[in-house]
C-alpha cells in the first residue's frame, strides 16, 4: 500500500495577491535543490489518527507553530513516488523567520558510520502563486489551482 500523508496549505492575501507558505526539506539530499523542491508542510498519518489532526500535528512539528483557523479539505493528490497526500487549506499568517523544526538523524555521508542531525525543514517562505509554481514539487502544483478556485468561491 502507498504511503499516506496529511498536510496544510497555508495562504494569506499579501502585497503580491495570494501567497502560500512553502517549506524546504532539510538534510543533505535537498541541500542544493531549490526549484521543484519546496512543498507544503506534511507528514505521515499515525494509525487511527484523523486526517486534519495529523496535518496540524505535522505543521507544528515541522514549523514549531500551533496553527488555528478554519480548515477546508482539498482534493487528495498523489505525488510522483506514489504517496497520497490529503491537504487542508487554512488562511493565516506567521513569521517564516521564526520557525523551529524538529530534527532527524541519518548516516551521512552514506556508509561512513557518521550519524548527523538535520532539521526536518531548513526554511520556510511566503511565495506569490506565480513564484510558487516555479519552486513547488510538480506533483503538488494542482493544489495551487485548487486554492485559486476555492478562494474565488469563498
């Protein structure tokens, strides 16, 4: 069975129109990647956990912020590697410079025996939609179109 995650697409109405908060994964694999690497804060759903509860927990773990606001379910997407992602849309704001991410450990370089610690998320940034389309994981791009439709209909 494919992995299943839940996440939050946080948006605000900024100077450049609609803006979305995207995060850049930490660790050596993503360190030199920019275009096509940014994504929504998301993570694995624990057994028996409600989708929205999982999305909010992952947001808190990855950014160090407890999010409040009305959450609206978006269409489930499937990422390139086969992972399903349930996303919730929330309007809100936060200081991307103040994020504090949980960390993970991994052996790096591979087969070196050296265990290093990395943040799950090394940075977050507010992107205008046109900027986000260049930065975001391709498999998550449909979320931006859906955001525009949902906000226009609100």
